């Protein structure tokens, strides 16, 4: 084990040295990885936050300021990947695919492993996580189980994003930019926002943005670039302080996006070539109202939200230049949340507690359509190999397998945290009771038929029997999950060195495998034809919740009059029923979520922030994760001791900045920027037979700053590193998506 860690640290030091050969600036407060600042009962502009009064939080957290987000080009949460150690969110598929991996935990589909709040609005569906956000004020990434305060699906961490407030920001802001990947696609984006105070206690802000991406990879079959996108959004934010004790904040946002094509290529050839339509369209709306009242020692906060998603995904699911089969998944989803909590303190004792409830209703259609090649190769061929004397012929060269779903779910929770301070010692304890009831009502439809032929002595075929197939199955399932989620923290608050210990239970809700219903229909048709099915609906439709016990020992330290900050943490996670995305054996068309028996993960995270002088700063973060199966047998193989797929073993981020104040001219100051992001090794399957080696993506930039405007030039992946971000199986074929190539961008920002 020690040798492995030494090897990882040696690799990390190489890239840290590379990044530190460049220098750049930090004229504003940038990101720091440290204990969140202590909060007492302060004016109402901060009352919407869930933070314990009178105590700092002893946990691993990375905060990214608005200035650093602009410098690194972060306008969506995928841009956070690798900046926080052991936090990995690859850019693959479409905006629907928002997979997040933290400390070995994560999943590609369905429930997320990290919660997301934007302006206090909790986003329940990870399919809506990936959208562009304008005017970011700060991003907070907490690692480790955050279930007591945030509930389901925060077992790996919590992301909190805050946008600018119209009470503290006024005026017009304009951003425009363009990018190019040299030999492939080009892009452009623009954003406009205006913030004003109608009166001293009432402010409003409205912002809008548009982005175009021409795509980076070419589909050789159609000759067109894939993954092209057009997206836009608008946000309206209102803040009102009718008195010193009451505040109202409402944020409403609407986003639209359309993506054309997926850059998936067979691993054998590496060439993208498919013939049917691939696209993803999404309309998303969210509105959240935060009301806070502050008494002398108590603050009461209410957060109410309404969210809506309307999207449609079309896939050439074989991703080959032949007519096998396609999938169309359309969905409409409404969700409502209500969070009511109070916090306060009295002397050494502080508390935060409340109730949370949600309801979500989803209507979905996910039909799969087989075409001539798919019917011939996947159905007729297999059947006729079994009984060649009586081969079959399908009635039509188009087979429709229909699936319709209604998925209502609701949940309720009661939670509480208490803090007691004894000198410099601090003790925190929390407990949450979480109850959730997801249901599914489904309707599977197939109306078709086939003719059995009889082979004659001369080899000719004559009709023998016609078999109609009329399937119309309607049924429903319901599950109920009840979880008690405890948390314990012991910390020693010291000005220069703060050690802490955390224990917490994390929880990720169970659900239903909607994408496998077409395979179940296919299996039923196989039975009708006299072939043996591989599984039934009862075996694959539902999966159980995932839960974990999380232990971590960490510290936060300051040296050289706070010019150097170093934080570290050791963690161990014992996870039960971990949810994994797997591909059933054979020429199936779907993917399922299943539960592994038991996994464990341990590792280390180190962050450092050094500012020797005001205009010069260095930052770095490194995470190592060793995540393996302790008990998992899928009926075909025993994977005990194998590494968990998709989660990287190492992440590394390093940044150096220098503000060249001595070179300022006519109020314009140049700024040099350099950074590098690294990840790997990433295993693609449970058997660890395929993997992506450790890779590095360096970037360089230069900016020119004045009091009103900023001009920035930046080059990403300057070494044009070749790497894969995604792997999956379809019809026993392996596919991968390549990472983004070298690209250059220019942006201009104006503040009036």
C-alpha cells in the first residue's frame, strides 16, 4: 500500500512542478479548501443557508469564487471536475448524462451520489444537473456524506451554488466569447445581465445567455460533426428585505438546449459511424422562494421550490452504420419540495433542525424500434439457428416495442443537528429520519407476428404456421424506504491547526430500471418462439437503496501568517448494496442498475494554497481513492478484490497565477494563468479488463484587466492529449467516447 501511495505522489509531484513553472494572478478572493467560516445570527442576507450557528464545519470543502470560475471557464458543474480532490464529473454523452464520482462512489444513471442546490433550490433529478449558469458568485463542494441536512442522494457530497444578488450587485454585465478546436468544431457564447435596486430594500436582476457548439468529432457515415449544441437560459432573481428581521428571495430560471449526435465509436476501430438520428432536447424550469425570519437567538427559514423537466432523447442505440434498432425516450416531470428549518444558539449550545418533504411525478415513454437488420440478425437468425428446418420470417421489417411509465414518488424527513463547545473542543451530533415511497405503473405493448416456414426436400420454403404476437401488459410496483442517518463530529478549533473526526451514514435511494422494459418484451417474444429467456421482469425491474458508513480524519492548517494553507483528510467508506450500471449478457438493447453486495473505499486528499505576495498565488489539490469490491458475484463471475469501474484512482489539479501589476499601462493590467487537470486510472468494467490510464490536461491563459472590462485568451488541453471519457456495451460491442481535443477560446467581459 505504501508503495502505491508513493508512486501516486511521485506522479502528482511531476504535474505540480509543471504547473508551478507558470504564474498568474489572484486579485480577488479565489478558491480555498478550508473549514467554512463561523456563522452567528447575522443579517438576513445569509439566513437561507443551512449552517450551524456559532460553529465552523469540520469537513472537507472546496469553495470556488466567481473570479476563479471565470478564469477556468466554469459555467456549469462539469467544470468543477478534478478541482476538488476525488471529485470527478466527466463530460460525455449529453447534458442528460451528469454522472458524478466522489471517493469511489457514483453511478451513471438514475440517482446521483451528490446533491445539488442552486440559490437554495434542491435539484432532485441529476438529468437536469448539467446546464449553464451565469453570474456565479460562489460554488461550494462538500465531500463526504451530507445526508443529515440534505437527505437522499448526498452520500458522496453536496454542491451549493450561489448567483449574484441584486441587493449587492447593480448595473449591466455583458460577456461574449468564441472558441475553436482547430481542425474540428467552433463555438460561440454570449450573456447579458442587469441588476438594479427598485428601492433600498428591493432589488431585481435578470440574466440571459446563449451558447453554440459546433461539435468536436465527425461522424464518418454522415460526414457531419457530432455533439453540436445550441442552448440558452434566462434567470430572474428578486430579493426583498421588508424589515430587519425578514427576507424574501425568489429565483426563477428557464433553460433550453438541443444537442445533435453522440460521439461514440467502437473501441476496435475508433471511428464514429452510425446512420440513425441521435439527439437530446431539454426544457427545464425551476422556481425557488426562500423566506427567512430572524429573532434574537433563532432563525426560521422556509425554502419552497417547483421544478419541471420536458426532454426527449433519440438514440441510434447500436451506433453502427446499419439498421438495427433505435430508442426514443420522452419525459415530462414535475416536482415540488418544501424545507422548513430553524437554527439558533444559546451559550455553548447551538442547533439546527427541520422537516423536509417532496413529491415528484414523472410520465415517460421509451419505445425501441427494430429495423430490417436488427430483426434479421437479433431475432430471426438466433431462432433459425436453433431450428433450421422450420425457420421463421417476421411479418414486417419494422418491430415496435412500446413502453409507457408513470413514476410518482414522495418523501418526508425530520432532521436535527446539535453543537456543544467546551473550550476549544467542539462536538456535533445529528440524526435524520428519511422516508421515501417510489412507485411505477407501466404499460408494455407489442403487436406483431411471424410465419413459420417448412423446408422442403429441394430446399425451398413454404408457409407452415402463422403466429400472432399481441402483448399488452399493465401493472405497477411500489417500494418504501426508511432510513435513519446519524452523524458525529469531534473537532479541536485552533487558529493555526484544526484536527477533526467525522462519522456519517450516507444513503442513495432505490428505483426502477425503465430502460430494460424493451428487453423484457424481447425476452417474452423469445419464449413465444420457443427460445429460453435470460431473465424476467421481476429479476431486473427494481433495485434497492445504497447506503454507506463514512469515517474521516482530517485537519486544516495555516502557516506563514496565513499565506500558506494546507488541508488533508484520510477517509474510509464501507458501502452496502452499491448501485452499479451494468449491461446484461448477450445481444441485449438496455442497461440496468443493480446492487453489488459490498464495496469499500479508502484514500487521502491533500490541498494547498500558497500566496507569497499579493499578486502571486499557487494552488493544488490531489486525491487518491482505492475502491474495490468486497462481495459481488453477478452469476457469471466473482469480482471480489476488483476495482470499481468509472471512478478514477487519482485526481490532480494545480493552478498558478500572477497579476503583473508592474506592467500595468493606462489602467490595464496583464494577468498570466496556468493550470492542469489530471485523472486516472479509470477502469471501464467490473473485471478490470479495460481501462483509461492516468492523463493530464494542461491549460494556459492570458487576461487583460481594467476596472470595467476583461479580455481573456485561453488554450485548453494544449498537449492535445488523447484520452477516453466513457465506455459502454451495446449488442456485445464495446464503444468509447474520446475526450475533448486541444481548443482555444477568447472572451470579453464588460461591467457598466
